[in-house]
């Protein structure tokens, strides 16, 4: 089971990270405009996020094995077709199809592990699963650059095909068949449409903030649309017989605090790699390869911390490890805030990125374990989809927030030079303003990360109080479906 999930996670992570390096070559091949270039990346991110809850629900209804294999087949088939795309907008459309396959896989990966692993080993399995992403992120950009330079841009997509076929065959052999579920069939069509429109509008609006500013009508419109539709969504989901998101879950304060900690932690840390790599190009004038090597310690630290998740969880407990991960990540952001200057040496920057990476490697598997461990099997898929949807939303918010803040003190005419990495050559007088932007950005990210620490601490304390209540003085905990959980539904 772990081998199938690990291979598929590497497949998805490689596919998402390698295109970032190959994008200029793809754009040149099609002579694509700026809008098409942006949507080649944006379409995958938006579709992957908004489809997760849909496929999480379908997996709970029809079985995770079937959904997982369909996801592998869809992702692999889209990767094959992408290499034959006749135009830039065909690439965008096929990236949406590829994202749908990726959503089927990501939604079910942690759920499959939770079903397969006994409680005492779940942290170890979740840690290895998270670490596989870190491994792929280490080699993805390098692999994408090599394939594009050596064989052409098509192979950035085509190399997924043999790996995808291998995963598909191995998954068909390894994943055990499960009986079809008969208790909770039904699709919440209005709820799914509201998720697609409201969350899609929010993510699209936020994704435009870095280019057009937070007051742009598209950005404001996306946020307003989300705010207006949220109350409608809550009402619809409360009345639905088969809600796509069971809003009654949020009555459990521990669950709500866990998701809040996930969102805030992701917002606080996800832009760090981009910001540090951009710093060495825009301020120090280094090339992309050298700048990329400067941020490798973050991924290495994340991988090592994730691989250590099992022993840490057994020793301290998943929630304590998650809290410590947020504390360590916050310390890394504070180090980066304190040390960044035009002439800063590499050692303090490396120390800060290592702390951020180690904190993320501790937090992610710990929180996933804490959220999923006690759920009944028939609700793991949809709850994991909610967790991933929140996490992906945090990625978009983090990127949009960081890119808009870091260039804020600069004149508008100089901002393109920052993203091109040429500021130190074309306008060295702007470096001081850029450093001010970096300090503002890391100050905001560190503040958000402190809030993530408080959310993790709140969840830990509330769970401890629940565990301290003597037996017989508290009703049986409610299952995510709303009814009291039977002994057979509780995971031991």
C-alpha cells in the first residue's frame, strides 16, 4: 500500500515542480501570450483544489481503490496527450484534465494509508508519504530542466507516462478490493457547484493579486463572491442529505482548530522557497540554478523531519509534534526576518530555511495523522479532501500575499525586474526598497505562523481536556455523519 501511494505522490510532485523550469520553453514553442503562460500553471492549481472535495465524496461512496486507479489512468493519459498538444490553450485544457487525475490521487492517498496502517504505525506511514513529496521536489526542477534541454519540452510531460503505467499496474496488483458501500450514496449537486464557483472565484482572484494588486476588481470580486456564497453554502449543506462538506464537523472545536492551523501554517511557510530563490537572483544577481541550490536545504530538512515522524509521534504524540513543528517553522521565519540584508551571508539564510523546512516536515504528517486517525472509514476520504483543499488554498494565499508585499515598496516600473531576477543589474538603487519589502513580507508571514502556533496549541489543550473527562460523564463522540459513533466505527 505504502509503495503505491509513495510512487503516485512522487509522480504528482514531479509533474507539478518540473513544469516551472520548463515553462519558458513551452511558451516559446507556442509563442504563447502572458495569459496563456499563467494559465498553464494556474489551471492545474485551481482545478486540483476545487475538485478534491468532489472526488473525496465519490471515493467514500464507491471505493478508494477504484478512484485511485482511475486517477492514475487519467493523470497518465493527460500527460501523454500534453506532449501532442497543438496549441497553448490545448495545454491549458489538458492541464485541467491532468489536475482532475491528480485530485483523485491526492484525495485518496492519506485515506488509503489511514485505512491500511494500525494506529501505532500511522505516523510512520504518513511521514514516509509526506517525505516522498520532498524527494520529488528536490529533483523535479533539475529533472525538468534536463529533459527540456536534452530532449524537448514534450518530455516534461511524457516522462510521466512510463512512471504512471508502472504505478497503475502496481496499484491494480497491490491495492485490496473493498466492498461497494451502500449506506451513503448520493451526490450533492448544489453543494459541489457552490464549491466550484465560490472557491474557484476566491483562488482565481487571489492568484491575480501579485500582478494587479489587492484593489484590482478581479481580486476584490473573487473575494466578495466567496464571502457572499459562503452563507448560502452553509445553508445548502445543512439541508443536504448527502453534503459534500459536512459543516457539522466544525462543531468539533478540535477539528476546526486543526484545519485552521493547517491553513495558517501553509500561508506562513509556502512562499519561503520562492522568496529566497528570488532574493539571490534579484539582489545578488545569481542564475536560477545557483539560486535553486541555495534553497535545497529546506527540502532536505523537510524530508528528514518527515521520515522521523513515526518515532516522534510514538514518543510525544501527533498533536505535540504538530505544535512543535509550527514553533520550529516560526523560528525559521523570525531568523529570515532578522538576517535579510543586501550583504547577508549564506549561513543565517540557510539556518532559517532549514528551520522552516524541518517545521513543515514535522507539522504536515502530524496534523494529517491527528485529523484522520479517529474517523470512521466511510468518512476518511471527504475529510482528507477538506484538509487538502484548505492546504492548497493556503498555498495560493501565501504566494499571492508574498509576491504582492515584497514588491510593494518598489516603483511599478521596477517590479518586473524583480521577477526576472535582474534588479541588481538594471536598477541597483532599488535594492534597498526591495529589502524593505522582504522585511515586511517575512514579518507578515511570521505573524501568520504565530497564529498557527496558537491554533495548534488550542487544539492540543482542548483534546487534552476531552481525554481527561472520566468515562461515563461525556456522551459518545459524534461521527462525522452526525450520528453518535458506534464502537465499531471508532478506530482503535
